[in-house]
C-alpha cells in the first residue's frame, strides 16, 4: 500500500525476535504500518519465554505461529528487517534492508529474554519515528 509503509521482520525460526518486533510495531504504530514476520527455517511454536516476556508488557503473542519466509513476502514489503538470518533473505532492488544485531532468545528463560524485548522496543520506536510518525493532532 502506497499510503502506508510495510515492514517484514525476519529471523531464522520466526519464534522469538521477529515475533516480538512485529508485536511491538503493531502495538505502537497501530494501523499506520502493515506488519508481518517470517522465518527462513520456522520453528514449531513461538518461544514460550518470548510469549511470557511480551505478556508482562500487556502484549499477547500466544496465538502467533511461525511462518515461512517467501520471496513474494520480501518483494511485497517496503522494509525488510533481518535478525540473525544472514544471507537467507532475498534482496530486491528498491527495497530497504536493515539488520538488527540482537541476541537470540532461543533456549533462554524469560529473565534473559526481557532485555532483548526491551531492546527491540527501542529499535521499533526509532523505526516508527522514521517511517510512520504520529500525525500532529489538530488544534481548535
């Protein structure tokens, strides 16, 4: 959609970082941004520690499921943000690619996932400010 930026978050298993990032962007930007996440080798379920860490901040990702990364998904989105999947993401001219260096929460407990969650929130807030800032409210 030309009037609304679109962002695809990609990590290997689509079970932790990319799920949290998509949830933060949806939560913070609302309908100002189209959001999707995917994985180059999706896991069986979203990381339970990621689900718990997001629930602590009032965001429910328990119903999410890991999804496979497709070439069409990358082609359709304006911004593709990778998180530890290296060269597995296809590159198309005219698309914007970012690589967020984040610790992998796989196999870690919620105590280790909280700082990753918080770092993702900070990165997402910066992304929103850049691609979909809130419109100033009209004054009477």
